[in-house]
């Protein structure tokens, strides 16, 4: 399994990340990584690590959103520490060092109608700043029709925070500040509006999307009768990021007992280890 990039991150990929807020990076993970992580995911579906949220039994298909696996699973932490994901994030953000934030697993079973609602990530998190990159790795082929992500290009520069609504609803999830943010517009109704430019990619297993924490995105259901959509997302930060404090019920396991100062980079090496440095 390759620990380093298979090819340099191209200037046009760096430019697309900066200008659009999201870019598809292809071919950086070898077949061994994909086969290994699919096996890890299958084992995790049987015996989940971290926190698991699932769509209700009255919904056709199923959405599984698993998070913080790497904090209790050596297999997921091995991916965080040794896969190309960390360097991809660092290169696109132009950073010489990145720390691990957290990981998520997203599974949409065949026949799932539930969409991924339009949102951006930062309002969910206790962070402030721009230098958080989410590396969303396709472990199975995905198209827009099988719940591939769709982004509103340039939305990371709108200087707007939308109210965070979790994929699997939870009462009181948003704390008062975030609950007062405006609702994210239903951008699927704007696909023919020339005022917006939408980005989506057909992806092979091993391709990844990297997005800015304020890039607005969403996805449809997975109407396929046979194809499970599986993606692993790892978040990395550095640069201008500072601890903000909770906006929602989202929390990092162990953070409540850590000495994290508001307005300062959360450089707790136990919670947020450095996973890549230049040179």
C-alpha cells in the first residue's frame, strides 16, 4: 500500500481547491489500499468502532454514518497515519504540517431514497478558520445518480454559516448560536440557474474529493438495485485553525477533558496528532 503520493498534486488541482472549494483528485490510492479498506469497512459494519448513526427502519435501504473509528480501531488509524490522504490535504491547503481531526464512514445501501441534505461542515464543528480539508475517498464506484456528492462552486467564499442539520436527525443538535443560522437553501432546485455552478464527478474506487469546510454540498439517494455506495472521509487541519468551542452536540471523544484554549490552534498531540510534515 502506497504511503506517498503516486504523482505530484498538480497546480490545476491546487487552483481548483482554492477557487471552487472542492476538487476531485484521481489515482493517488493504489488497489491494495482500496481492497484493504473495503475489508476493514465490512468488518466494521459487523462490529462497529466509534459512533454509529443509522437511518430509521421505516426508510427503504439504509444510510450508515459512522464516525471517530480511528480513535479505537488500529486499522482506521493506520489509514489516517500512513495513507496518501494526509499529504493530499496538506498539499492542497499549502501547509507544511497537518493534524488529524476525525474520520467518518458513509454507506448508502442499494435502494436508499434518503438524500444527503445541502450543508457545509464548519458550523457542525468547534473550530474556526479555513485550513480544514476533508478527503472523501470513494471505496466503491460512484456517480451523481448513485449518491455522488454535488458542490456549489465558490460557496466557501460566501462568508455565510448555515444551520447544521445532521444526516440522521437528533433533537437539540444545534446549540443556540448555530440554531440561529439561516437554513441552507435547497440547491437542487437551482440546477438550471446560471447564477450557480455545480460540480460533481463520476468516480472510480480510489478517487477522492477534497473540500473546504465551508464548501456547500449535498447528494441524492442511491436508487441502484445492486450498488452499495461506500466512502471514507478523513479530516485534517493546521494553518489558521483555532479552537472555537461547541456549536452543536458534535464533539471529539476526549476533548471535554482537554485544555483547549479558544482562539488558539488545538495542538493537543493526543487528541489531534501531527500525521504529516513536509520533508
